[in-house]
C-alpha cells in the first residue's frame, strides 16, 4: 500500500470525509495485440471502455484485472498473440476485450477489442473490432516483390490499409488512432494500433498510434523487428518486415483507472499497489496490476 494511500485512510481529506460515494468513474483498457512476423500486420489495440456512474455500495469490493499485452509473432511465419482482457467486477462486470493479433504473410488479422492488421503476401483483411471498444485492422497489399501489411485498429479509428500500387509507393499501414482520456488528471491517448511491416529495405513500415509500435521497414536489411508498444497504454505491437531472425513487436499491457470525488471517504482498503493521489477534486487510483478496492 502506498504511503499516500495510508495517509488517505488515516487523515481527513476535508470536512465532508464521512460522506461515502455511491458511484465511481472508470477507464478500463485491455492489453494490445502483438504484431505479426514476416510481412506482419500491426497488432490491434486493446478494447477501451470509460464511463461515469458505476454503482458501488459501502462494504463492497471492486475486483480489478489488468490484461497483459500479446506477444509479437516469433521469428518465421507466425501471427502475434491476442492481448488479454481487462475487467472490473463488482455489482456489474465491465470487460474490455484484448486487442487482436497482427497477422503474418497471407493470414487475416485477429479479432479483438480492435482488430489486428492483415498480412501482405496474399493481401489479407484485418481483424474486426468489438463494438463500442475499438475498430478493425487494415488490409495488406502486394506490389510485386514488395509485400506490405495492414495497420492494427485503434480505439478511435480503423487501422489503415497498406499501400502498394507500385514498388516505390509501397508502405505498411499506419495503426488506428487511440482515445484521449484525462481521468488521471492529464490528457493521455490510450489504445492505438500498431503499424504494419513491409518487405523492403527502403520503404516505410507503418506508424503506430498512441504508444503503438511502428512496423519494421526503413533502414532494415529485410529482417527488421517490429517495435514494442508503450507499456500500460493498451496499444498494439508493430509488424515485422521479413526474415528468420526477427519477429513482431509486443503489444502493451492495459490499465484500469478508478476515481471519485475527494470530498468522499477514502476506501476501506486497496490491494494491488496502484498509484494513488488527489487531483483536481478527485481521489484517483491507477492500476497497472490486478487488485481490489473495498469501499
């Protein structure tokens, strides 16, 4: 338990500290999907859900599960893996779905909170997103010997299709945009898609969005590894270009944030070691690992 939380539990926040909250605000972001290997698609972002008015009762506990990010596809011909769900469970269960995996070569992207990008050797479709949580991944393309994979979907928009009408114009698809939330007190963009990879030493891998990993391509020897996504953003990993010695980037772990007014009593107990602080009239609890809050 953090020192600040201990202070919240033992000290008076203000003259209304005896008031108990009946609702809280939440942000739940699932783990992002891993990028695909060998012309791999970008990983899809984890599903994102946020709302006010989540009902709690005195003496009840909210159980929080923070989903891990999916692994990038291993060297060779492998899809990435899907991200894990993030969940809050109390009176009502809220589940954000893990991001879909980025595909390798001729495979379709995986379905998830947001869909993973499709492979490029035989241009393949991106995976589908979950309604209200994220968007579909982009489709791969083929420009002769240049194979380009689609970007992973984000919580704010679809992953872009790869381009490849000509060899010089070929590029991996960019990841779909994330969603900005200020629940922690500062605006942060979560759950962006990973960029798609390309089979090229000169053309561009797609760009990741909102912490998503970039796809491999520029400056690589044809064996560039996709970039990992930024931890605790729920974003997707970047797709691999090609080669037996490299793979897709890892998806990011998710995050769960709970907050409610500072003029209410602090929780009776908290587990899981969240970051705890007061900001702009709210008590804020930022979970990057699973835990509980008991009111």
